[in-house]
């Protein structure tokens, strides 16, 4: 079979993930790995989850293994709604659907909203998997640059006036790949603009719980006019990514469509793990787990920032995340990060992700995304020292 000629047109923009290609090499040998998007597996609550799994089997085994509703386990949806409400988002059970990770929430929203050629206002740089999802629906991009306060929202209104975008996509908290956070003033303005021009916002809040300093900022859904915001979240960063439990939250009308698309996609999210996550959260174990993660991850972030200051002073600039898992390193303009990666992997056994892949335009050739939560503390300084030697 000559498969290439049979593929749909949209497959022309579906390409392998640069991150996954790097990780295929990294996992075959001993590397200092700044490349992955993986949480620290040593911090997974394995014992607690094992106990809760046994409880679910003993008390709800048959129903937990049966088909279920597309919207998800109602008790979990209600608990998530309560948690979001405490954080400032007025949310009820009917506003929440359980997804296989927050990335599925992005895909469901994109499938509902996007036609080929539709335009998306997007941060530049932005989350690679988000770009891949939008590529698969043949969307076009209206990139907006970022600074220390996140997306430069003052650039957004002109795009709304002249291009009639279908939606705005943003990661307001500890953005991947930059680690930057959208300021309070800009959040309020972005929501107001979106309401004025009747454009939905897709808010990707995968990292919001991982704050190491500063005060928490409200979700875009919490602002006046936030009824047009679709928000996604996940337990992948706070419990474990392998459980694949996340959520999407929006107003009731939109969520009806989400349930329909979810059903034809995979019927429903894993019923067993939904119950385990519910018990974990309802028993009060999630917040202490988040505090534990933040304590360890803050230490790792600080080591990375100190190492960059020590080994790369004057040669590069970098973002200073208040939370999350990543920062973006910018090299002198003439340096190609992809060439640096080749040497770093071959000679120093250090891996990272060249930043170019996160930019929807042609920028970013001299940028590097660094994950500071995956490596061990002692590996972080060694890895930056070796990277400096390559540079």
C-alpha cells in the first residue's frame, strides 16, 4: 500500500515531536536531561495511590471497571468544581468534564472551534503540543511576543480588529516553554478584549499549582466577562502523568458540545483512575503533595538560576519563573541552538530542547528550553557547566 497518497491533507502538518525524538536518544544512554517535560518520578505518591487502588477495587470494583458517562465520574467533577470555586472560578459540576490529561481538553476544544484556515492568537513562543494540535486542524497563527509580564496584550486588539481570529490560546501561569506568568493587569485586559470582540479564550493551566514565590493570580475564567473562557487543567503535574486524568471547564452550552465530541473520541476517561484521584483529593492528600513538590522544585529552580549566573554571565539571558517546570535561555543572536545541541549531546551527554520548535513563526533559533524539575540537584549545576563549555 502506498500510504502517503492516501493521507488526509491535514496530515501534511502533523510531524514528529522534536522533544520525543530527543528523548529516544537520551533514554538509551546516561544523559543529564534538561529536555523532557517530565515531573520528578521520585515524588510520585506511589504508596498512597496503591492503597487507594486497593480500596477502589474492594469497594467499587465492578462499577469502576464498567463503561461510564462521557462527562466523567460525577463525584470527581463536583470536587474539581468546588476546588476551582475556592480559587475564584464560579464553577458547578455541569461546567466540568474529565479528560485524559489536559492535552485532550485542548484537542476537544480545538476540534469544536476550528475550521481549516481559522486564525488563532497565540503566545510566541508557545506550548509545542498545543501547536501540534492546532496544526492538525490546519489553523493559522497570529503570534504575540512575550516579555516579563507574559503575552504583550497591548498587541492583541489590533489583531482582533484586523484578522477576526477564531480564538486566543494562552498559558497564563508559568508558561511552557518560558516559565513566564501573565500579570494581573494583562489578564483583566485580555478577558475584556475577548469579550468585546466575541472571541473565546482557551486557557491552558497545566502548571498553575506549582507556584514557588509570589501570590496566586486568578484564572481568566474568574474575571468579569470570563464566560467566554475555556479552561483546562490536569493532575499530571501534581499527582502523576501516567494516570492521565485532567479536566476542561467552560460554560454549560459549550460543555454540552464537549461531551458529544468526547463520547465519539474515546467514550470516557478511565473510570478506575477517576475514582482513585477523587479519593486522593477528597481525603486531603493533594494539597500537602503540592506543597512537597513546590519545596523540592523551588530548590531545583534556584540551583539552575544560580548555575546560569555562575557559568553564563554576560553570554546569555534567561527568564526567571516564579513556578512551573521550565525556563527559556536566549543565546547570543548568532548562535544556533540546534548546533549547540548536537555538540552537547555528543561530547558532554547533556540534552535540552532547542527553542525554535516552540515558536509558531520563524524566530527562536538561538533559544533553549530547560526543564529544571527532572534532573537531580547535583546534575543541574554539572549540566550547566558542561553546556557553558560547549558555548
